[in-house]
């Protein structure tokens, strides 16, 4: 009997262990109790560094890896259940997959590449032609049906790989870092087109990437993974603005973010953060962090959440400018924090601070951010906007 789920994909307490050597009882937990629910028609992104388990998770959903325990449901049916000894073979899971390497056959035309999988499944030739034509129309490649892969750009090859995946009428689309082999300029253009195509298809999609910017652009929602576990699930805005752990805060910094461990102190009516490893420097905090007075905390602020007080110099909260890096219509200003700390990075408009001001000291205020327990690394508060 099929188990009904309201989700496009549901993953329950999934564990995957890779033995250290054949026959060994010890191994690496590539997936360590992963729970995940993807809504029907949703484009859901799995984000994390190399080795976090994101590709292993994708391969388990596809049926290319066998987990040790847990359950996987696709649409209205269970495709894997360790408790019941069920495992539907990959070819019967109704999934389409787009790999990092597009894996197009160079001796075949575009149309032949798209229809190859259908022919191996012995789909009738008239239906193969119909499905190939429809898939190429959806990705706007019908006029290039007779070309060979070498005659196509990287973006066009990516569209052919997507057409091949959707020609099989999948219930779920899986993307394993499909843009990582493209050059940066092409990658930016293709990711926008790809998201529009996926949205138009309305097929439940799981998209794996290590690129935080790509995850923020592509995902309706995303999950951040580390060491086989899901650290946080939310919309791109939720994950960026309110990271639940220090790891998520650091990993989603674009291009950088600020993490400072210190003690909250009060001096002449001003609330200050005194860095643990550099007590000669202090940072002004807003009054809404007064509840942490006397406590040791880790403060996280994005570069755009730090305010430079132009024309104001305070012996307590002034930091020396180490560098000014212009970037288009804005600049990143690096302030010296001392000790082992990385510079405090502040994003400003390009006219606010000039390179000629390197070495000058200015007062800064942390206007908004999140607060973490240094012991657990988990969120314990937030402040500002």
C-alpha cells in the first residue's frame, strides 16, 4: 500500500555511513539523521561546503546510494524504507537528474541525446518524437535539434541536459551542481534562465550547490548542511538575515561577514563589545543588547549592518582603517580589530571612505545583527534591522 504524503519530497531521519575499509564496522556518517520536506513544485536548494553530505543526500533520493536507515518519500509513494526493507530501484523512481557534467553523447544530435533514455526504456518511437519535441520546446532549443553538443555553448548544453531530464516526465528533478563547470559570466546568465525554466515547469526540484550566492538566487527555500546534518532550513532571506548557528552565519557571508567574540560592557553610558582577544579595541552596540551586559557572546554582523560615524572620533570606539576596496557602486572598508581577529569589514557607498584615508581612525557602530552562545554556537538573540 502506498503511503500518502503532502510533500513533493519527504526525507525522514536518513543515515548514510561510508565504511573506512571493506567489512569495517566503523565509518564516516555522510548523513547523520537528516529530516527534510520539500513542497510540491518547490525549487529547494541544499547548500554546504565540500564533504557536508549534500551530494550524498541527492544520490540517496535518486536511488544511486543505499542509506543505512530512514525513509524517503517521493510524491505519494515510499521509495526507501529501512524499517520495512523497501527500496525502489533508481530507474523506477520517476526522477530526472542533471549532473555537474552534462554527459551529452558527442556523436549524437541534440534530439538524439534528449530521446536516448526513452529509447533504452523501449518507449514507442512516435511517443519518443513527441516527448523530445515537447522537451526541446520547453527549453527553447527546438531550432537546434539537429546540432551536435560541440556546436553548442555551455548554456545551450545545460538546456539539452535539462530537456533530457524532463523528457521522461519525472515527478522530481534533481540537480547536482549543474552550473559549476561554466565560466562566471555564463554562469550568472544561465542560473537566471534555469530558475525561470524550473518555475515554468512546476516540477518539485532539489538543487545542490556549494555557492551561497547561487543558493540565495535559485532557491524558494534552502537547507544549509554541515557534517551530514541540516543546520538550518528557511527562505533565502530568513537564512541570510537570521542564521541559526555561527556556522550558517559564516558560510552565508557574501563576500565576507563579521564574527566577533567578546564581553558586553557599559562605559560612560555606552554599551560596548570588548573583544576577548583584543581588549584595546571596542565596538559600540545598540541599547537593545543591554540584556547581555556582563556576558560573553559572539556577535555576527553583515558588512552592510555596520555604520561609520563620519566626522566623529571616539577614544573608545574608533578603529583604524586598514584597507579600502572599491567594488562597483560601493566599497568594502577594512578596520583593524587587533589580536587574531580578521578585519571588521564595512560596506559603504563609494564616496564615503577613500583609499587616501587608510590609516585614519573612525568610530563605528554595530547597527544590526545576531548574537550566539560561544559554547553552543546557536542563536540566542538579535538586534537592529
